[in-house]
C-alpha cells in the first residue's frame, strides 16, 4: 500500500509539472528569446530539464522582406541582367554616333624612303598626331532594328526584375509564415500536453477515490507521452524554420518572426474577373515573354539587313613634321566614302536569318502560352483562396464545438458516466480541430502571397 501510495504521489507530481510548466491555452506567442522544453528524468521521477534553444532576434515581416531582397542571389542576378540590358541599349544608341580616334607617333630611324642604294643613310625623326572619325551612313535599317531589339530586351529585363522581386517577396513571406505556423503548432502541442496532463490528473484523482481502474491511468499516461512526442516534433520544426528564415535574411543563425496583427481573412480589392484580367495584361511573367518576343522579332529584321550593302563615311586630319620616316604621319586631311557588300559568304547570312526566325517563333508561342498559364494560375489561386476562406470559418467552428465536447465529457467522466477513452477521443478531436484551424489560416495567407507574386503587386 505504501509503495502504491508513493507511486501515485510521483505521478501526481508529474501531472502537476506538466500542467504548470506549459503555457496556458491561447497564450500569445513570445517573439525572440529561447524555446524551453520540459523533460522527464529516469525512473519516472518528474523533473524540468533546462533545455533551451535560442531562436535569434525577432524581426517584423517588413524587415524580413527588405533583408531578403538585399541578400537574395536571385535578386542580385536580376539587377545585373537589368544593368547589362541598359548597357546593351547604350551601345545600340552609340551605333548612330560617329566614332572618334586620336592617334600619335614619334620615333627615330636611319631608314628613309629616299635613301639611295649607295648613299649613306641619315637619322630621320618623326612626330605627329592625327584625329580620325567614321560613321555608318547606310545600314539598311540594321541600327534601327538593333535599337528596337535592345529596347525590348531592356523592357524584358525590367519586367524580369519585377517578377524576381515579387518571387523573392513571396519566398520571404513564406519563410515568415512558416515560422509563425511553427509557433502555432508548438502552442497547440503545448495545449495538447496540458490537456493530457489534466486528463491524467482527473484519472489519478478517481483512482485515489477507487472509481477508476489502473488501465485508465495507463491510457492517460500514454496520452501524455504521445502529446510530449508531438510537442518535441513541433519544437524541432520551429527551430528548423527559424534557421531557414535566418539564411533568407542573411543572418548567421536562426531568426524569429514577429507575430502579425491578424491572420484573418481580408477582402480582395478587386473581383475575380478583374484580377484574372489584370494578371493576363500586367503580370511580370507576361510582360517578360512579350518583350522577349518583340526583341526576337526585331532580331529577325536586323538579320535580314545583312543582304543590304553598308556605306561608311570617314575623315580625319593629321599634324606632323616633314620627314621621310617610313610609316610616319603626313600632314593634311582625308575624306572617304566606302561601301561593302558581300556577294557570297558561305550561307552564313541564311543561317543567321534562320536562327533568328526560329527564336522569334519560339518566343511568340511562349508568350501566348504564358498568358494562358497566368490566367489558369490566377483562376486556380483565386479558387484556393476562396476555399481557404471557408475552411477558416469551418475550422473555427470546429474548434468551438470540440472544446465544448471535451468539457462535457470531462463533466460526464467526473460523474462516472463516461470512460477515459471518451476523454482521450475528445482531446484528440480538439487537437485536430486546432491543427486544422492553423493550417487553414496559414494556407490562406500563403495563397494570397502567391497571388500577389503572380500579379506583381500587393493586394
């Protein structure tokens, strides 16, 4: 009897620690700091282990997005592509401008263009400078088409930068939501442990009063152990998501997420039809493929100008001393007009035109397919968003019903008209309802972020 009494006392103490050492149901998320885990020592003697995990600094969503944009390799690549496109357009504009070359020479030699075969050579000195310029007068429209191609590629790079920016914002938002979801799962797991601890306390009190069997105690203890395993898994998920978020923002360790003001449903500023139309017309993905198609079309026209002769005007003026120096400059001016027209180049022009036409055809088909893809994605995301809205309402209702159901079963159990299995089943239903609510709320936020990334604008 004494041994049984001591055993019951130890289990009572374990239940008390489980309930007292965990956050209350519905407690607010603590941002930053450490994550503490409650442990059980060997031999069944309860003890709180000082197991803490540093979650790093607490950052708001705005800070996380800004730091992710600053540290994203994909964003750096998109910015570099935009700079390259701007430089390429500058080169296309420069093709309309004349080139300017400044040259100079100075030297000495004993060779002279006027030295006779038998005569003695004298040392010749030369010095001078010259300024030369040239400009293409006629290229058959090649410069115009190359400039149009450069303009289109610049637009494509700009649209690609917007596309990558919102893709990065979505990645940062998803990382932020993952940490918040992990916090919610940790809270639900803690509540599950607390509920299991309360159930164990009820069973122990009934066993002490002689109205519960030993099997009820074992079932309640198994429920506590299962809840603890779920809590450890949720804590591990929280640590992993915090570490992943730290990598996104450029930190050398985990980063915690500041709780948002609300995760409730927010009405869309536009109707479904307007959003789909907006996506098809202004989506960065659509603008990028359309600009690439325009650039490839201009490339075809530029390639066909290879069949047209090129006329170049050139001129210059030299200042130099009077000298018979071989290769030296001669004072005076020069003006010339040259033309070049390759009659046959081994079918290189035909290959260039064919390659340009194939690229233009593929780009045109891809642009049309991208418009259809964006419309389909927008329709799917809007459908998912509306489903998530209904799921939130249904999950919130389920939590209320499961909470009341558990309360009633506890009352019935204390009155001796329900079994421990009824309580455990009710507890499981409540946990599942809370997990469904967490999943529905964060699915809604994630879907909304995906829609914003597709549109390239905030909603």
